[in-house]
C-alpha cells in the first residue's frame, strides 16, 4: 500500500494530523494512505513558498517555461500511472475519461509556459516630454490553490500552472477524497523542481499540503502570507473562502446549473446525443453539466424518447477499469445522497422516471447511480433550481424561447448554458441575453476549450474571475508602473 506524504520546501514529510486511508469509490477498497496536514504544516508551506518567491520570480519567463516542459515530460512518462490512479481514486472510466484528463493536464502546463513567454507590458505616454513610462505585469507572491475532486488534476492545474509560470509560488490543497492521485501529480512536479537545470527557487515554489478543507484549506486561504487565492468547487465553500480571503486577490470558479435549451426547430438527434455528454460525462459531476433541459412543448416528447433510446444504446455503467465502461460511480456518498433526494422530490412533485432513477445494484459499492431521464420536471423543484451533480436529464417543458430565457436568467447560477436551434440568428440572440459566462450554440454545456475564458457571470453565485489559458495570470499578477527620465544621447 502506497503512503503519500506532504511536499513542503522541496522535501516530503508526514502530516501533523497523521495519515488517513484512501478508499476507492469503485471498489470500496483502501488502496493507499495520505498525509493529513495541520495548520502548522500549512504555515510551513506558506513560509517555504514565500522564501522561494524572490528567486522564482527573478527567473526569466523562458526559464519557468522550460520548467513547465519538464513537468509535461514527467506527465508523459507517467501517463498510464496517473490515469490509473485517477480512475482508482475518483472513479471515472479509464479509457473513456481518465486518459483524456491526464492529456489535458499536460496541455495546461504547455499553455502556461507559452503564455508566460508572450506576456508583454506597455509604454504609455507621459504628460512630460522629459519622462518615459514602463508598465509591466508582476507576480503577486504566494498563491493558495484549493481544488475539487471531480477533475482532480485539471481543476488544480488550470489555476496553479499559470500562477507558477507567471512567477508566483504556490501552496496546493487538493480535495480530501482525491488526495492520493493528486499526490502522484505532486511527485511529477517535484521531479521537475529537483532537476539540476531547474530555475532558482524551484524547490520551494510548489508545495503540496493535504487535509480537510475546514482545517487545512481554511488555514491556507486565511494565512497572512498568502497574496492570492484560487478556488474551484462548490458555491457554499467558495462563499466561505471569499470571506476568509478578504483583501487578497481571488479567482473563484464555482458551481453551475447549466440549462440546455431545445427549441422547436432544433436538430433533435444532435440535441439528444449532446444531452448524453451534458448529463453523463464524469457521471454528471461537472460544474458545466446540463443540470436542466428546457425543451419546447412541440418537441418535448420526441426529445425525451430520443434521449432515453440514446442512453440505453450508448451509456454503459460499470467497473471504471473495464474498457467497455463509459460511466463510473459517483465519487462520494454526499453526492449520491443528493442524487437520490432530488429524484425522490421530483417524483413526489409529479415528475416521471423514464429511465434509471436509482442507485444500481450488483456493484462493489453503493456509489453507482443509474443514468436517469426524468420528464415532467417543473420550475421550482430542487432538481431544477439546484446543482444535482449526478447522471440525470431533468426535462422541463417550455412554450417559447422567451420562456426558456426567463428560466435561464431566473437562476442564481450563471456559469454555462446551451441552446439548440437551426436558426443561428435566434441562437445568437439567446446567447447574448443569457446571463451566463459561457453559451454554446448547438453543442453540449460540457463543450469547452481550455484556452478560452471560463467563469461565472457577474452578479451570479458562480464565482469571480476567469480560468482558461492565460486568464489566471491576469488574476495573479498586477501592473507596476516605472517612470524614468528620457534618455539623452549626450555629446
């Protein structure tokens, strides 16, 4: 059984709160132990990151980009190990999803290195002919990153890779239920940092501290030595972090309740297939999941029938290590219990289960949930207004595009939306008026590209700032103005 440790100031060590067991949601077996930090460990990690920051920030962007390339090479060497650890720890299918996440992880480091090399300052004009102005972006210092369990590798890396490449140092706290696989990623990063050709400060630039969010995460985001905080996760936790980290730079990518709107002129085959990706990718455990399907009355019955047929034909729930499996278990009991509760409340309120609707029998754990289609869901039901985070297609009937837009904008969430229509002008009109940070036309809510700005619309509960590509660099750097006398040629 593998023992995973904390990584602080270039060294591996146990946690002050002792070890904890890592249990697979797929098998129920304990497969590793993980170190559990205490606030003293967090303080040590922040101090290490602060101590490394002057040298790390003083390295050139090209040196830090070279370090990113070494991380990418390490990911490539350990690609299968990382993917298998992800499947074991998180539960997502190995072939259908885990390898894809590992590959996207490498892309985040590739983008970070390239974007760091391309960042440029400016030279605005001065009111004085005798002075010159330079404005450059400079790193903030120590960035605390707290990441979720649904995409353990990429949701952390999308924040800390650009933060590091821009010249900040990092302390990373992963979700407790996926600490074991994240510890493998920390090993890869540590290997790059211990190379002889690593930039100055590399050994303390990245620190890995694991443990429960209310203890370890709280100690990190509230630490006076932390200049900025990046968090990806639930609205509830993000709201607490926003208060705890008041006064620090913040990048918060929180939950969603993405509507997928199917208008009467939609291509229903396209929409039904997109619904599978929207609802069942990562077993529905995605902030970009299609959490409610607003379907025009004229096509609701046919759309629902098509989704049921496509689910039966294409979605295979099972052992995530089985190459035939397309959907694995839910990650934890709290998520599974919410899935149960939302479906039960919807059915009690008049919704009809067209397929699935319960946890599946015959598996090693009770975390396997059937892919589910519900018809007759109405506005106001918990499954319509909250983030279920499970494999379910809740169909809500609407009678116009205007009604669909009204329901979209009535939600406190504002992360993603999608609209299906054969009329591009109509689709664009919906996209422009939808109060979400991202809208897909004729594609699943789960379609996204990792270099583009992604985050919640202002005024919603879905967060502040943007992840994606170089956008976190904007959050974790600030402009610095330098003035100097105009150069003189002399005699």
